[in-house]
C-alpha cells in the first residue's frame, strides 16, 4: 500500500470517526481527544504492518539460495 493511499484512508477514517463521536457525545474536547487516540492507534497499526512486511521480505531473501 502506498503512503498516499494510506493517508487518504486515514483522513477519511478520522473524519468519519470525529463526526460520529461528536454526534454521540456533543463535546468538542472529547471528540478531539478520542480522534487523536484513534489516529495514534491507526499509525501504530500501520507501522507494525510495515515492519512485518519488511521482516517477511528479509526472511524470504535469506532462505533463497543465490
């Protein structure tokens, strides 16, 4: 997945999350904090996914004889 696709998806997810959170809580502060936490969790997930992809490609390269 390219970074631009990830960024576009992240922005859309955060906007939908922020709107739904605001409609449920009617609090701007709570919406901001919860959206910030959601964004951090998505970033951590993306980082872990990239690290797993890199690790998988490195282990495949070390197994293949040259």
